[in-house]
C-alpha cells in the first residue's frame, strides 16, 4: 500500500471515530476539535514520512493556501463561516494529492 493510500485510509477512519463520539453524546464542537486535531497530527506524521523533494512541495502549497505548514486551524475554518459539522466532515475526508505529479503520488512508499 502506498504512503498516500495509508494516509487516506487513516483520514477516512476518523469518520468512525466521529460517529462513535456522536453515539456517546458529545457535542459537535468537541467532536470537531478532536477529529481536526487528529487530522493535523496525521498530516504531520505522513508529511514527515514523505521523501524530498515532494515533502517540500506539499508544505509550500499548504503554507500558500492556509498560511502555515500544518493546514487550516479551527480558528481559520470558523472565521470562514464553517460549522462544527462542516469541520468534522472535512477532517474525515482526504483532500486531493497536492504538490506532486500523479506518477509521484502513485510511487510514494
């Protein structure tokens, strides 16, 4: 399984975590904060595993779009008008592979 596929699977698995938190009766804000934090942790972990020069391109794109190398903060998302539910949904959905060609994305370990 490629590195990208492992990342995507880990991100998608956050949906089940969010569902479990809902079943436990946690409010949307608590769920959003938890899955957003875990998504950022996963992002950092997989970026650290990504070989150069691809890692640098990914980080540069993330900084260009979100203003920092870690992706959007909760404050940024809320400032953009995102609801807690929208933050949960986006944290559990992998975005497109960025900063690399399709051959590079397919070839990552």
